[in-house]
């Protein structure tokens, strides 16, 4: 399955999701972190959102 879009943490560091959530244990570990993030359809939208919430 190919994921569409981009994900960034609130510091502007891209979070890659491909091949990291292959098993239920991977999904559980990701959810336990409770990391705040921005998910958007493309880089431009992600950067616009990041700028709005961090400025």
C-alpha cells in the first residue's frame, strides 16, 4: 500500500511512515508516543499549517 501525503512533527521534521507500521505491535508503539504532528496532502500545505501554528 502506498501512502499519500506528508507528515511532520511540530518542529518541522518529516516523519516517514512507510514500512514502519507493518504489525500491530508497531502501531501500538507509535500510538503510545502520543506525538503531535501535521498530516497534509503535500509539502506546501504542511508547511503552511506549520507556519500558522508556530508563528
